[in-house]
């Protein structure tokens, strides 16, 4: 699934493999996110239209990334490797 946030960032989530990457953004990615285009494993990810997405990176370390509000869910089924 791909989604876009209010800040203009586009993310891709592969729920089957528990990984996420930011494809593009207007600001530099956070250290937790890694470089644009780089897949990162996650423990849980909540992505719903109209609210910020929340990514918990590890079950053992309470480190989260909270995006700006999700404005569009672009594609529910396609994940590009």
C-alpha cells in the first residue's frame, strides 16, 4: 500500500513483510526512517485516512515515527520491491 501525507511525503508499506519506506518527501527523513527508498522493518504500523500514520519500529524499544495526517491512500494492493 502507498499513502501520501499532508506534508507531501509518500510512503510504501509492505504489511506482509512488516517493512516500510518513504519514497519521497519535502523534508529530510528522520533517523528512524532511514534514507528515501530504503526498506525498514517495523513492529506495527497504523495507517488510516485523515489521521497521522504511526510506526512502531521495534517491540522492545519504544521508538515511534508519527507522520503528518494521511491525505490519500494511493494503492491498497501493489508493493514494489
